[in-house]
C-alpha cells in the first residue's frame, strides 16, 4: 500500500509539474502523435523505447501486449522513469485505473 501511495504521489507530482506548461489536451495530442509514429513503424518504435528507457526489447514487446496503445506503453515507461519505480508496478496501476486517463 505504501508503494502504491508513493507511486501515485510521484505520478501526481510529474503531472502537476508537466501539465501547466504542457496542458492536458497537449498530453492527449502528444500520446496520439506517439501512436501515429508507432503505427508507421512498430518495430522501430519498440527498439526506440528499448534504447531510450534501457529496457530489453522482449520486455518492451511484453509491455506493448499488456497496454491498450503504444502511447500507453511510452507513458508507462516514462512514469516509471520519473517515479523511479519498476515499469511492472506502473503497468499494474495503469491496468487498475486505465479508465481514468493519465
């Protein structure tokens, strides 16, 4: 429970610091753009995520299967990076609360 509160706090802090300059609608647009780029070349997108976040390619491929969109995969990796938490924990929270948005 304590880890969940810490993760949610870190995510909240990330969003609070990012969204005033970025804007919620801009976040939606950013995620849509990530999805478009990923659909253009999914293989290259997976390699890019692997390289950018230092995650082995098989783990990126497993992540892609467990989330709704490539943009969600990116967000799981990014939130995990910002919160200094394992991506598996972020994915678990995502799956529990995915209907509520990022």
